């Protein structure tokens, strides 16, 4: 379990972003004038509500936020969708025919003296998106992150903020940066940095919850490392233009210290896992690396950082040094391992638990009803048509690229390439599914680990046998003592014989002994199966498993010794084919990037000629990429023909067909070995479950026997006293009934205290004492119990209703309560799993329904009235398979 987080002190040390400020702006009058001039005054009157809504939105955006953060979030989302509706219907630009009296002004949130002023609606959209992301970050910071639920909600808010900044970067920031009047905070680089920062804080909340849940050090290390990676990416953006020198030093210090802190935290957690694995050398190297990162960060970024953050770093540094001292001491005294250099270690594993929230649906304005009655002008219609033309080009070329890649893959598979070349170099691989099965076997210990599990079976069997013998000896000892007293006192010894009272216990012990005998036979069959298939399964012990595969050997004799040249030429052709594939991926990315940046709306707005001429000119931008795609596909076609000819020569010289046949045989052998291993492993596991279950049952019977013997011993002492008084003539005249002493029922005997019983007083010291009669122990009527022979055995020759080896049927209570007593509900205490979380077939058995009893008053439960511990399922099969 993971120790408490070393970063707990940083719970409240996170960053939120302030909203951008703007100036007052009237959108109502310019938009209404445009509608009245280009459409009609009546249309303007009909759209009065929409215009008033826009006016109200802009007015509320300008004011200092006074309402709740969720309400501010909803306002920004609604205003953004309204801006999308305006963008498609109102051209805002300096053009005299457009809405040219609107100037959007927004101040930089990090440098408040800098501002951007544009007649460009994309600036307004970008600013609104920026403020929306800022509000989400403030919501995350405002939550109570000292509790699990608060951290979960905060993480969700930071994820939403990251999604908004990612949407700003990908869709609006570039368009808002056109012109000379711009601010750095709405640049593509700043949006990307803020997205990484929000993801870092969201992952940090997840890390704190992971620590709170007590996850393993390995899991904590992966999550912590990803937190550090996100902070490192944000720091990298802050250290280059245009963000360099744009942010306060406190921001830089915070991000740099957080990056170092969570890298060191990952080293600390990973070191704990390495220590458990006794990989001391790597643990020392990891701990040193974490300490070095913290020291460097403190040296360069301690000024301007929050004191809580510095305290967390100092605490983590102390923990790292403490673990390092322990590891160095153990290595010097015990392990004596060479400590590797930190630069030679592989990167720490990381696992991202968060990603930006998709905002397309949240900000989708396609269903926005605002200004729905306005039909877009010719420019907007023309833009839609041009977009369809571009989409058609992109779709056609993407299909050609995909078909080319699929053709190359199919052709190579038909020629068994590049697998045959890899086999020649010794880099053979298993099919992925088969490799995963082998790895699963090896993780479980492989065939070599079966001996230890067989020994565990034998140990459990021995424990059960010893418990059985102890229980039998306990009952036999009591029966022997009872027989001695009966022989000594004759008819004066009136209590029932032990054999009558312990019949059901003895029957159950006999059945358990029979089960153990059958289980031993099953164990022997498993041991024989392991020995018989040891050679077959030995292939699974090869590490790596690829070492068991055949290799493609060079020909023993060669007439012209040109096999190296043929193999080299084939390798070179394959490298060329791989290069063509990478080129196709780059061409597809170029198409998508060109489409993303292709915005001809300003040209459409200012164009006075034919739109068709403009379309032909603009669509020609894609021609050179289409030509490159055609050249790539033609080159691939020629290269595949060349590879086919070279592969024929290669297969002929290296006898490729024989190698393939040998490889397939090895694959088959591995599959058979895995199947046999899994079969044996399953049988062993079921055997282990059986023995654990049986041990609980025998322990239950032993406890019943102990209770019985204790009660009988107490009765024996009291009867001895009474018999001695009779012999000495000191017995009192009492009406004892026709049956002498009336021994208690099972329910009555349960009332005798089981702990610290007081020994009876010596009769010689208390003369003439009046002693109440001690009731005898009478066995009540025994109900019929279920048979043990419900299912046929899972192996062996057919027999007439044999008992399955591990399908136990427990007998009923040996001492049930009298018929006039209401029995409490059965408590299937031995139907519970022996191991936490296990739900095997022997524990999940459906309970049998007890027969209805007469409704009488509630009585104390008998100490021997124990419910049946075994209720096998109706279709239970034996756990061993032959």
C-alpha cells in the first residue's frame, strides 16, 4: 500500500486564470442597421428579440463577474454560440458594405496594458473562449480539494478548462491573430500551454485520490510521472517565444517546481516498488535522480514560489534521502550491486488518467435559433460551395492513400515479408495472441512452478489428514472413558453411551476420510500428468520464448555465394517501401493542415468578379499535393513488382518453404503446451480450493466434538458425585422420575458456559449438600441428510454412483434441536470464501432449504446444531481433468 502523499501540502497550491477584460461595445445598433439596409425594416423588427439578447449578453460580459461561476460559464457558452450565428450572417470588417463600425477591444490577461483592437469577430470569439476556460479553472480551484469527492470534481473542471483551451488553439486562435493588433494570451502557443497546465492540475487531483485510496507504489509512480510530464510540457512552452518573458516569474517558478516535484515523486514511488523487488541498484539510481531534480529546481526557481510548495519539496527531499540512505546501506552490506548511471536508465513509466474534454458538442451552434430567419448572402453560400469542393478533394485523395497502404500490406503478407527477413537476422517473433498466452504462463511461474504448487497440494492434504486424526482421537478418548465408568459402576451409570451420541459426527468424519482418499488419487493423477507432459511443456520455459523458434539458416553450400547480395537487395527494397508509406502519411497530414488554414471568406467578401474564377484559383492550391500522391502510388506499384521478384530468389536460395513448415510446427507445439499447462493449472487450483474448503469443514466438526466432550466431562463429574453418595448412603430422597437423571437436550446443553467452567465442589467437603439432578444428554431425532453421491466422478472408469473427489456433501447437524423448538435460520458460515474475493464453485453453492419446523417460542441455539458446511452446486463437476 502506498504511503501518504509527500505532496499533500500542495493541495491548495494550483493556478487559476483570470478573465480577459474588455471595453463597452454596442452591437445592437450596427447589426440592426445592417438588417434594415440589406433586408428590410420589417425583418429588423421581427428580429428585435434576438438583437436585444445579443445586447444583453455583451453587457453582462463587460461587467465584473458578480454571479456564480456556473452561471458565468453558461453565459459565456451562450454568447459564443450567438457569435457563431452572427458570423455566418453579418460580415464584420472595414469594408463599406459590411458591418464596419464595430471594433472589438480586449486586454491581455497577463499583461494588462497590452490590448488587441480588431474589426474581426474571431477576436471576440477567441476572447470568449479564453474566458470560458478561465472560468472552468476558477471552478476547479474553488472546490474543496481536501476530500476525495472535491478532488474528483476539481479534476473534472480542469479537464473542461483544458478542452476549452484546446478548442481555442485548434479552431479560433489562428484566425484571431490575423493583423497587427493582437495579444500573446490568445496565440496558438499560449492556448496550447494553458491546455497542458490544466491537464497537469487535473492529473494532480487524480494522483492525490490515488494516494488516498492506498494504491500500490507502482501505480502511484506512473500517475505522478504523467503529472510531471504535463508540467514539463507547459514549462517548455513558457521558455520559448512568444511566451518567453510574457508571464510573471511566479508562474515560471510554480510550473518548474511542480515539474521537478512530481518527477521526484515518481522516482520516490518507483523506488519503493524497486525495493520490494530487491532491485536495489536501480532504486539507488532513481532516488539520486529525483534528489538531483529537486535540488536543481530549488536552486533556479525558489524565488516567487509559494511557501507550501517549497515545504512539500523539502518534505519529499527528506523522504528521498532517507530511502536512499537505507538502500545504499543495504547494497553495501548485502547486495553489492553496481549502481547504474541515471542517464542509462529507461524513462519512468507514465499513465495519463485525463485528457481534454471534447467541446464540439458543448459549443455546437448548429441548433442555435438566433437570426434563423436571415438567409445568408451570396458570399456565405459561395463559401459553403467552396468548402464542399475542398472536402471532395480531401476525401478522394485520402481514399487513394488508404488504398495504397492497404495494397502494400496485403502484398507483403502474401510474400511473408518482412517476417522472413527478420527470421534471417534472428529477430523472430510469435503471433501476438500466442505471445500473450506464453507471457501469461511465464508470469504464473511456467511449468517449472507446477512442482511448488503440487507440494502445496500435498501440504494441505497432510493438514486435513492430521485434523481428521485429531478429531477421531478426541471422540475415541471420550468414548473409552465412558466405557470404563460404565464397566466400573454398572447399572448406576445411567447416561447414554458415547457411540449413540456421536454417530453423526463419526459418519461425517468417515465421509471426509473417503473424500480425502479420492482426492489423493486425483493428486496422483495430476502428478503423473505433470511428469508425462514435462517434456512437452518445457518449451514454455524458454526466455524469451522466441529462442525456441527455428531460425532461417543460410544454405550449407552456395555455387555463386550471392545470398548476401540477394538478401541485402530485398532489405533495401523494403526500406524504400517503408519510406513511401511514411511519405503518404505526411501527405495526408499536409492535406488536412491546408484545409484547416484555408479560409477564403475575406476574399469572397471583397471579390467583385465571378466566384467560379476564384474557386478555380483557390482549389489549385491542392494540385501539387495530389501530384505527389500520384507519384507515390506509382513508385510503390513498381517497387512491389521488384520486391516480388527479389523475394522469389530469396525464397529459393534460403529454402523458405521448409522454414515456414518448421515454424508452424513450433507454433503448434507451443499451443498444445499452453493448453496442457492451463488444464493442469486449473486442476491444481481447484484442488487447492477443495482442500481449503475441507479444512474449514473438519475444523467445524472438531469444534463440535470439543464442545461435546466438554459437556460430557461436566456431566461425568456430577454423576460421579451422585454415584458416590448413593454408595455411601448419603443420597437424598428426591423424585427423580422413572428414567433416573434427565440429561439435557442439545439446546439446553448449549447454556453451559464454555469458557472458564467452575469445577464442582468436592462432595467430601460439603456433606449433606442438596444437589439438583443433572440431566442426561439425549440425542434428538436426526433429520435425513443429503447424499454424498449426487454427481458422477469427473474421471476414471464408470461406477455406480461414485463420489466425486472434491464434491463434498456435508451431513446435517449431528445434534439438531428438539422437534418442539423453532430452529434459527441456517448460518452458512462455511459457505464463505476462504480467501478474500474468491468465489469458487465450492463456496458459491446454493444453500439447501431446511424443512419447516413447528412454530414455537424462541430457544437458545444448541452448541452442536451447526448448519451443513457443504452445499455443492447442482451441476458441480470434479476439479481434475485427465
